[in-house]
């Protein structure tokens, strides 16, 4: 798509974006050198201003969403970090199937959430990831990113802000396309850190969009748009990024330490002895995986499980 058509077809592009975003509510990627993450200072705080960029072609997307499972088994100490097959047209995924068995094994009650089986299912729940192309206006922690287009992997905390801008809850408020170069809005990423459960966790709740307006003049915006022409977001949800069911099931059993298909509510398990004989992951690998988990928080809380529709596949 050329720049002139981008400017001309903004209304149609926004409608396409809204349709795609609404469809998502019906319901492991390698790091790229162009990836951007909100940085923090020594105190754990950070501030940056970014702008979400539009899709590079008519058949591309402004943002993409996929699910993954990222957890460490407390017994085997092994990590499971894999993309969830549910992303691909709600296909069956072995972790979701096992989590559902764990969850359904406990009768609903006020204390059900404290049952070990439900705690395990929550710990192993799928996590939502999003990706979009952005332009970094001001990164106070890492100023070398200023004035550069980047790729941004973010979680539900940010998508909620985007959806609120596109679908305002109050009558009379204008729907704004945050991915529009002219009528969109800059996004202020505010990061604070707080102790929770004995660990320091990042909080993005005060992040917000500024008043709408052009990112820059047309000449500069065309330069930015042309710079991302090879950055299709479809690659992140390409089926080849997802392992086959059988491979995921094998890895899950190795991590959990038994054949999850033979687990029953009364605790019958078939031990996988080979899993215990495998070497443990290095501390550096575990640290890297833990960092990725901290950046992408889980949105599958107890409240999520308790408010599921009967026809949904939650895990």
C-alpha cells in the first residue's frame, strides 16, 4: 500500500480494525532485534511515549494476538513455554485439556480456589500476547530508541487501553483509531514497580492515551511508514510457529512428570521416569524465561475462570 492510499482509506481501515478486534473477543517466538520493551530505572519505574502504527498492507493486520503457556512445574523444576494451539481456530491444546480436568475435579465452593488442583490450573493457564508495530517518540530510560520504529510485544493491560479508545463505554465519546497516523493518539507508557507476594512486579495501570492528532507532518509520517514495509504481523500467527499436538503433549508430560491423559480426579498417575533423568535447564535459560513471564502477565485469573461461558474452552 502506498502512502496516499493509506491516507485516503483511513475510515475503511479503522472499520476493518474494529471488526478484527471484536472478533477476538468471541471466544514461542524468538526475540527480534527490533523489539521494544518498556525500560525501567534502578527504582523499577519507567516512562515512554509511543505511537501505534497502521498495517502495512490491506491484507495485513494492525495488531495480532496469540496465546501461550509459560510455567515451571514445582516438582520437576522444568519449564513449559510453548505457543497454545487454541490460537489457530480454537484447536485443541494438551495443556488446556489437562487444566480443564484439574479445574473440573474440584466442586465449586467458596474455598474451591484454594484447592491445589485449581491453583495448578491457574498457574498453568494460557497467557495472552499481542504484537504491533510502533514508533518510539520518547523513551526516557533508553533514549537510543527515540525516533525509531520498533516492534512491541505487549499484554492484556495494553490491549484494554486500545479497546477502550476504539470502543468508548460512554455515549457521546468519539471512537478513535489508535493506529491512525493522522487521527490516532500517542500512548504514554507509565511503569511502576511494587512488591507483591514477596516479589517485585511491574504495574502499567496509569498508562494512557493523549489527545488525538497527527504523529508528524506528512513527509515524516511517510518516511516512518515506508520504514516498516517489511514488518508484516501475520508471521507471528503463522501455523508454522505452533508445534503439533503430539509434540506439545510429549513436552507437557515431561514437564509435569507423568502422562497427563491418564490423570484422574483421585490422583491416579502414570509416572514418566525418563522425565526425571533429563538434565535440568541452566540458570541463565530459566532466568530468561522468567523475565519473559514477568513482561507478559497472565490474564487468566480466578475471576476469569469463574465468569466463563458454558460453551467456552477456558484453559
